[in-house]
C-alpha cells in the first residue's frame, strides 16, 4: 500500500491545485493549418483536466501556475509547455517527421511501425490519388517491394493479377487476401459468363478515393493472424475515418481521355492478298480458283483496329465530409466514376458511398460502423480467345470486308457483304449486343470495443460483404451468336443471370497490454472468428426472338436453358498472439491460428498455423548510441521470422466422391461428377524471413530490406488421371514449391528545403521453383497449341509459368520450312520434342517514384519496370501463321517470310494448310522486359488570396498521365499483358488481349472553408 | 452494469460461435450425391441408368468425327487445330478429337462398371429392371470396347471402378478386347426388353444390331447375316419412305438406337461433340469434294440431301457445302445415330455377298435395292462379287455418310491405303488407327513407351 502513496498523494494534490487554476487561452496551428488546427487535445499534464481546440484552433481552460500543458494530435509531435501565467499560449505543432511512430494496423491489432518484427509495407491512399486508377488493387502497383501487379488488359473494371512474393499455389487461388475494415472481401471475377479472358473484377467496386491506407503483410509473422488464408499475402485496407476536428468538406474532380497505348502493325488488303496468293500457290492450288483476285478481293481495305477503337472519356467526382468531436467522428463520402473503354460501346460506371461512424458511449465503451455501398454498371465487351470478340476480332479480321454498307448500316449476317465465320463484323460485335453487368456491393460492419481495464479490452465485430450481379444480355440477329451460330442462338440470343455472393463474418478479440516497470512491455491477443460464405446463382437463356425489337427473354420463342444453384462453405477459427519487448530493444512476437474449414474431410478439417518472430533494435543499445555510427544511423533494427501459413481456396466438397444431376432424353438422373479424396488436406507454406530496417542521416534515408524462403508443401492441384479411371483428375495434395527472394525498399529525402525532393525505390526479386510433383510427371496447362500438349507446363525444377514448346532453330534457307530441334533424335518432330522454352517469371521488378514540391507546385513521376520475363505472343500463331489458314489478317512481320531459296529469315514459307511451319515453338516467345512511365502528375496549390475569395480552404489543380511512355523489345502491342486474368499456370500470355490504355487527365482537389 | 455488459458480450459471442461451428464446418452437400449413397436402393436404379446413357451418348458424336474426318468425307474449314490435323492428315497424339473419343469411351465404361459392381448388391430391385439395367451396362461396355479396339487397337481393359488399378493399366491385345466385347454382348442377350420405351434406350435389337456389326467387322459372315436378319424380321423398324427423314428428324421409323439430346442438354457450342456447331455453325468440318461428288451422283439419289450448299460460303478454301445431318436442338434433329435399319441392310448385303449370295432372291442385291428404291436411285442388276463389293462400299458412303462409318469400313476392308492415298498426299498407313492420346501416356505409367507405331 505504501508504494502507491505517492501516486495517491499526487492525484489528491492535483485535484487540489486544479481548484486554484488560472484561465489560459490560445490558438494551436501547424504549418499546413496556419489559421488554426481544430481537434487538438490540450491537457494539464498529470491531471484529467483538458479540452480540445475548436474549429478555429482555439482553446481555453484553467490550469495551475507551474503546470505543464500537453498539446497532442494524431500525426503531430506532442508539444509541452510550462504554464507560468501567460494569458495567451499559442502553439505551432510540428508534423511528425519520422514514420517510425506511425501506427500500423496489422489485422486484429495495431502496432507502431518501429516495433514491427514482421514485414509490412504501407501505402497511403493519397499517394495514388492523382492516378486515375479504377480499383484498389491497381493502387498497389510499384508502390511496395514484393508486390507484383499486372493489369490483364485495358478494359475498364477488368481483371488485375496481384502476387505478393510470387505464387505459392498452382491450383488454389494466388490472389492475396483483402480485408477492408476487418471484413474479408470477395476477389476475382463475380460475373458468370465467360468473356474470353476479359473478366470483371470485384475489387473495382471499391472507390480508391475512400481508402486511407493499404498495409501489405508479407511474411509469416505479419500474416500469422490470418492462418489458412494468408499464404498469398494479406492486404489490409482501412477506409478514411473522421478526426476530432471541425468538419472538412472536400471535392475531387478528375476528367480525361483514354487511348490505347499501341496499335498492331498489320497488313493492308493488297499486301495480304499477295501473301495469300503466294500461300495458295505454294500449296499447289490456283489462287484465282479460291477467289483471291487482285483488284477485286482487295478493293476494300478496312483498318479494323481503327474501326473498333476510339478515344474514351474518363471522369470521376467525389465529395466527402469528415470531422467530429471528442465522442463522435464521421466520414461521409459519395463518388461517381465513368470510364469509357477504348473499344466501342465499352463503359464502366461506378457509384459509391461510404459512411464511417464512431462514437464513444462511455469512457469504456465505444461503438462504430463502416458502411460501403457501391453499384457499378459495366457495359462489357467480348475479347481475347473469342472469335466474336471486338478487339480480338478486329485484329484478326481480313481487311477485305467493310463494317458498314453503302447506306451506313452495320453489315450483319443478312447482308451479302458479311464476312461470316470466322470473321464476324467486329464493329457489329461491339455495337449490337447488350452485355450489361450491374453489380451492387454492400460492405459493412458494426463493431464495439469495451475497455475492461486499463490493460484489457474486448473488441467484437460483425460484418458482411454482399455482392449481387445481374447480367442482362442480348445478342441480336445481326451478331455472330444471335445470327450466325444456330447451335447457340440463331435468331437472337438472350441471357439473364443473377449471382449473389455473400460472406458473413463475426469475430471477437481480447487485447491485453501491460508494462512492467519501464522495461518490459507485454501485449497479447486472443480471438475467435467465424466466416460463412454463401453463393447463389441463377441463369436463364432464350433463343429465337420475333425480331431485334424484342430483346428480353419473355419474348423468346424458346427458353431452353435455366439453372439455379447454391454453394456454401465456412471457416471457424481461434487465434492468439503474444508480443514482448524489453526497452524497445529486444522484440519478440509469437502467434498461432487454428482454422477449421468445411472444404476438408473430417480427418483433416483443422489446420494449425504458428509463427514466431524477433527483432533487435541495435540502435537502442548503449554501445551503439555511444559509437560514432549513431551520428549517421538513427535507427537500426534486425528482424527475423518463421512460421506457417496456408491456403484453402479450392472448390467445395472436393474430398467427397460425388454424383451430380444429369439428363437424358428428357429424364433426370445422376452422373459421376468427381472422384473423392478423403485425404485432402491444407496446403501449407513454411516461411522464413530475415531483414533489417534502417533510418539514417536524420531519418532522411530509410531502407527496408528482406530476404525470404517460402516452401509450400501439400500443394492442392487437380492431379491428372488417365481417363481409363473414368475421371480426368482429382484434387489432391501433389506438389511442393518454393519461392525465395530479396526485397529492397529505399525512401530518400534528397532535398528538404523550399524545394523538396523525395525518391522512393522498391525492387523485388522472386525465384520460384517446383520442388516435387506426385508421379513425377509434367502437368500441361495453358492453352492447347499446334502439335504440343499445352503452352505451359508444371515440371520439377522449373518455376510455375514455364512455357513449353518446340525449339525453333530458324528457317531452312533452302526450303523455307521451319527447323525444329529433334530433341529425342527419332527423326520426327512430335510433341515428345517439346522442351521448356522460357518462363513468365521476371528476374527483377520494381518501381521508382520521384516526388518534388516547390512552393505551391508538386510533381510526381512513377516509373515501373519488369526485367527478364518472357511473354508468349500467342497471337502470333495467328498473325504470322505461315499460311496454316487464310482466314486471318497477318502481321507486317509476315513480309519477311521466306520466298525463294537462299532467303535468310526467321519467318517460314507460307503454304496454305501447312501446320508444320506453325507448330507451337519458341518462335512465338519473346522477351517481355519493359520500363514504363506509369504515372506522372503535376499539381499546383492556388494561393490563399485566390482561395479566400473562393471561400475555399485549399484548392489544388493537377494534370496527370498514365502509361505515357514505354521502352520494350516486345513486338506485341503491350508487354504489360496477361490473358486469362493472369491465371497462375498460364501467366504472361498475350492472346489477342486488349493492350493497356493511356490516360491523360486534369483534375481539382478542393477543401471548403 | 458495465461488468455485466462485458460478460453478456463474451457469453453471447461464445454461444454464437459454438452453435455456429458445426453448421459452418459441416454444411450439407447441395444437389450432389456421394458415391456411397448413389446406388443403394431400388429407386436409385433408374437415376444411374440415366447416368449411363448420359455418358454413352457422347460416344456417338465422337465416333462420327473419327469415322468421317479421319477418312475422305470431311475436310477442315475452320480454326480448330484438331480439325486441321484431321482434315490434312497430320494427326498427332495431342489431338483433342482423339482424346475426346478415348475419354468418352472410358468415362462410359466407368459408369457401366459401377453398375455391374453395385447393382447385384442392391436389394429389392425387381428382376426385370435388374436384368434390363445389367444388360444395358454389358451392352454399352461391349460397344465401347468394340469402338476402342477399332479406333486405337490394343487398349487398357478396364473392368472395375478401382482408381488405383485403372491409373496404371497397360494395353491388352485387340483380339482380347474384342473377345471381351463379345462376352459383354453375349451376357446382355435376352436381358433387355425387345421394345424399349424409346429408341433412345437400348433393347434386344440394338444389341443384335451391335452383334451384326461386330461379326461383320470380324468377318463372321454367317453370324452377321443371322443377327441382321433377326433385326430386320423383328418388324419393329421400317425404312422411312423419304430418306430425308433420316437427315432432318430425330427418331425416324428406322431408328434402332440413337444418342438422344434435348433442348436442355444439347452440346451447343461444344467444339468436340457439338456436331451442329462443328458442321453448321462454325463449319469447322465440311464435306470434301469427293464426298460431294459421290453424294450428288445418280446412284446416291435422295441421299444427296445429306449435304447442302450455300453460295455465301463459297470463298477461299471453302467449297460452300455443309453437312446437313445434324440440326439444332429446336429443330428436333440433334440426336446422333448409333444403329438404324439402313445399316442393318448394308451389313446383311455385305455378309451375303461375302458368302457368295450376290444376286437373286434374298441376296446382297435385294438388300441394296431396298435402299436404292427408298432413295429413288436406280436399282442394281446382276453383278459379280467383286463388283458387288465396290457397290457396297459406295452404298455405305451414300447411306451412312457423316454417321461415323467410313474410316472403319476402309480399314477393315483393306481399302484404306488405296482410297486415302489418292485423297491426300499426307496419308500414311499409321492412320489406320488413331494414336493413344498423349495425355493418357503421360498420366498412366503402364502406357509409357507404348504408343501406336508411327506417332
């Protein structure tokens, strides 16, 4: 009891002295808020007496003489002032210059950056504000080491492949786990109908403008609390919340033009006709007999790329209000984005609204909610691996045909000018169908926090991520499906489908914090969580419509395909974490999550994912502080972590052998669906990480470096079976793979005067290798290709994304035929001669951002690069097809073809019907390295005399551009490309994929006074 | 108050979690049945029977591609590599049509084996139903092995549903496979109804038709004739007055067994088995010029309606002709024939001719003329046996074009080399059987190094 006496006395004393306080007034300001900073906490140190500044930054309270006033505010260095009876105490708070004290949300808890022992990269939402990005996944591009982001195409609202530290899985998803305000959200495509590689993207439903920060959790320690879902990394997204200050109303407006980065160089009618005639002659046939007649066939010369592409308009508007007092804070935002695709009729619109509210009900209990509602209208376009796609159709179509007839009508199947299969009229394919996808997302949670004692609080949360997609489609009689392909449509084809994807999450955590003396700090976390996902889908199709004036299924003559389905899965988990540090010098974290998943059989239902990590802040050691090194190095921390994460994202009920409904001759029955695998278990990744964080030269240079070695075992994959078993395969744990790599992030404040110049560099190198495959047999994946088993292969000793094919040795100058390497020396070129010809994994990727500000001007320049990756230019198998068929336009590369003995070239002889010269080979593989000026923006803050007159607090105008410039040797339209939405086993393939777009925009950010 | 609310919170969440745990982790499978309950009681039998036919019907379109595109009746006209390889006679073991036929056959065999293993142990199934479904399983399995033997030669003989056994299973001689097929057919004799509910289902005479074809291929002429005569004399089937019914309708009067597709399960745009898609929509395969000439001849008569012409299609390599035998689902013409009476007459004609019963009453000549008359084509008069063999070869082309017979006919009669070399300079004798799909060799250790010669 005695040892508490001084404390008690102190409290008594302060209460006593308070009674004798003197009135003190003043104003708190900062460099950016010179007219007053609202919401600043002002307390008489050592007492509970305090207040906060009002909207003008002013405060008043009574304080005893000689007491210490503490001024604190999030993001600012706390300042103390000894009060000696001054009537006015004006304070200017300095913004925190170091990032070390920044609070990082790492899932169920938060931690100061300097105390982190895991690998967490943090991106501020504002850092990507000027980029006209569509979805939150694009914000990660080039901003953090270890994160590879490839946008699949230039389609607005389209797929984006994000990989954190490479791919850990070959079958289960490789997408990171995204958590928004504590709720895991749906990723990938939501819609049902395949658009030939042009998927939609669930992440495009969130407005990046509402995001406060992104935290990317990369190593086992940082991800430990996400256990079975964490192997691919975790992206924690926190939306903006109100602060304790006066209401701030902001407007953001951006508007610009969207163009394709590059068009392909293809042949014109005359060049193509000459080439085709040569191909026909080489096949011993008469080109005139096939109707290839100079002056007639090439009388029309249509540039189909020009015909289907346009300059689109991109515009987005956002208004938000935020603020609060000491009990309630709020953030309310509404935004609208409208982006026209570069393909005719392609458009993406999004309306999004956010309401974030927090309220303290008592000194112990606080509640809050995050509510995010959004709705998108996506006018979609078919593409890639679709004959009736728009861009894919345009680049393949023969220039001999015309999109419009002499009356200006779109040429359709009823016109004699219609090219017919396989060259449909791509302009008609763009303009005539209705492919509307209307998606609504409701993402929200309610949470409560109860402070049980000073050391312990309980937090409980219930959240929902509900997505609903309506696909409203009609393909008219003048389109391929609706008019030409009778086996599907015939006379109009309508589809109407709905998809409901809901996930419900409820969790509770106990958080404990305890300091023993000044030296020992403990914190702990214990939690439990339940997640349920349910999906319901339905679809109905109708055919044979009276005319194109009737486009809904109620008018269809035949309604023959209808379906509905429900699927569900669940996860039940318990997790905990303990952190300890001694004098901020020795840091230790241990965590564990146990997950039970409905996706595994009774024997393997639970998975356990432990991790440990340790940090040593050398810069806190006495010897370090005494040495002269400490003059240069301000902070140095060594880190190391080890742990397990998992992956459970496979289909439901894979462990059961099942039969599904089938029909025959109008009767219903059952057919085998899949063979069961009761031994199916979790995919586990063992992760080791070592690294250091360094701050030097008065924190002006900050370096973070990591090395990791991750080994995934029991990888889930569809193990191929010979069909003599009755099945093509079975989901099984069949492989082992490792990713090892290095990551480096450097932030340097180069100049910090009136001119401020900051450079951020991040570099990542990931090396992936398959260590083991059951049965030791290669598994072929990707696309089917001429004469080989697949474009890609999974093979021991090779990384995933490995390309396979024949080795192309050149063109025989004597015969003009392709020469392939007869690897097995059997005198024949067969699929057995296929070898590994390269892989899609880059040797190094990175981003460099330079930010400059001078007075009222700011400039940001962001370069991104990829080095050493190969791209399979699969389109070339059509564009430079050596005459295999004469139904597709050819690239200008075909002009280099072999024509007569003695020609030295890399393009084989053209001969109609010859598949040998067009076998799948290294002829189609190219270096995909590139350096791209991804984003550049320049801004100007209007001077206060202007803003004052406008009754504005602040007005910034800016101009921004994306994909302005690219250096690459890749001959396709765009090296930043990936059809199949970057599918794990078939990444880096260009298959008539729409290139990226270039956006030029101007905008305005304004804050109301 | 505050302590109690904390307790309330904790208790509530705990209660929620514990009760939710079981529901969350063990949701009931939706709209699927597990292996152990799919065939347990009498009511399950018709469902699994449907499953057998649902698998079996895909054999029919896959056989059409094999029988006609490998031979000289179809040429490629589209973008699919598999048809380019078939059309230009550059077939590889990676060909998707090859693996489609193989897997259709073995997936059907799996269901047949499943029934044959489990049905005898299901109590309470009426004898007639049990015999019928057992008979159907034997018949279907026998037919699959028959097609396997003539498409691929020696193949794995799969007789169980054991995944472990069937993952690593070598090839069995073709003779043994055919003996096994005959044993299956024999086991089915008398088990199935003489008159099934529809010719979408096999009955006694579908089985006897299969036996007639089996003995024709095996050159057991007398047996072939006997079974063919049984089918013809059953009077269950009659030749439609118009040949065009065969082209444009499902279930013509002469149908003995067909793979049935309805609006809801039509293969639609399937690039491997959607015959309307392949022949009419995409026109990946179109009739070859020799096929057009033959079908347009006087001897072919009405059977010219098996193909049709559109000038709009005439360009480049495209001769403008399309296969007419496979319509869309709504045209009621999307079934694919396994057996029809026309073929049975041709089997008997050939069996009779081989037994030197060439002309006169009840001879090869009478059988051929039955078909000629129906096709409104000139009847044949007295000819020699050699001439008759050529007539039968042609007649089979006219009558059965695009029904998957041509390649098998040319190979079994030893005519493939002569006919095919004249058709394509790329033809090699190795094409008398298809390659074992590369995928099978890669995934079945017992097949490694055991490809058909030349591939």
